[in-house]
């Protein structure tokens, strides 16, 4: 399938340029996010399950399996919370 070739080619070129390390958390999350989205879309469009779920349901599946976990991991790694307002000022 053409999508698989594109993903493989992109993976190879990515590996050649800069290997992922544990200290590239946001980069790793972005890679996971993109690849997961592409694989889920490929699964949805491929027989025998081709579009077994409607677009709305696929949006829910996408949010549950990919979007929420990726955002949670990215935010946990990169956002520090401001100090709580104690109301004394």
C-alpha cells in the first residue's frame, strides 16, 4: 500500500538525520502522534474492515487512543504549573 511506503521512507530518512533519544520527549510524542494517526487511518480504509465505523466514531476512537494520551504525555513532560494562588495578595 502506498501509505506504508511513505511511512517507511519517512522513518528511514528520520533515522538517518537524528536518532530519537529519551531527552527529546516532545519530538517522540510528535512521532508517535503522527504515526498512530496514519496507521489508524490506514486500518480504517483497508479491507475487510473498510470504514466499518463512521467518521464520528473514528473521531472518538482517534481521541481516545491517540489524542488524549499524546497530549497528556506531552503536557506532563513540558508544562510546569504556576504556583497556586493562596489568596493572600
